[in-house]
């Protein structure tokens, strides 16, 4: 099964002319980053963290939260 991540990495690979090994490395880094972020999310949900604490964790992952649309970007 082809995942959304597989497709995104394939686009990067083709655009930059990367080897399969380089593309695989990118995929692993993205998977690791996503797993870390999800694990932090579970912790924040379980601890009923206040919005300021959540913001600090989110910003550390290079993501911001738009209070108006209630979406991450």
C-alpha cells in the first residue's frame, strides 16, 4: 500500500534527483518526527495541558496553531 508519505517523498526524490537511499533517509526522518509529535500530543491530551504549554510543545516541532481556524499550520 502506498502511503501519503511515500508519495510526498517520491515527489521530493524526483524533483531533486535523489537516490533511493537518500529518499529512504528522508522518509525515515519524517516518520520519526511524526511519531515524536504524536507521542507528545498523547501526553498533552492525557495531562489536560493548558494552551500555553501546548503552544510551547507545538512550536518546538515547527508548527503553529491558528486560533481563528482552530487548525495547525
